[in-house]
C-alpha cells in the first residue's frame, strides 16, 4: 500500500462521492481513473506490434533467448498468427 497526500477538500469530495455510490474510496478512485484513461485512449496493454507487446508475448510464451534460434519455426507457427490477428483486430477498432 502507498500513502498519497491530498488536500482535505479533495479527500472530502472523494469520501462523499464514494458514500453516494456505495463504494470504497479506492473503488471510486479506480473507476474515475479508468474512465479518464478510456477518454484519453490510454491503456495498460501494450500497443500491438510495439516492442513492449512483443516482449510481453515472449514472456507469456516463456521464450528465452537461448531457445529463440533453435525454436524459431515453432515460435513463428504458434505466436505469429495470434500476433497478426491482434493487429487486424486493433486496426479494425481504429477504423
């Protein structure tokens, strides 16, 4: 847990809003942040095709650098179609 210092006025607003919505302050803050991130088109997920997305896929597939060269065909056959589908789906969402 992390402590964040906010003004008493902001704390009061959060408490009143959370009480009105019958949620905890943490739940209310999370909902507010999620909505704002959605409005700004910010996501916790890496953009498909980005280095971060490829790294995430490699980590999820438990691919290690030593295995990469020897298993490149298998990796391409298993991971690349999923990657391409994700790219197409993301492109369709943007259009």
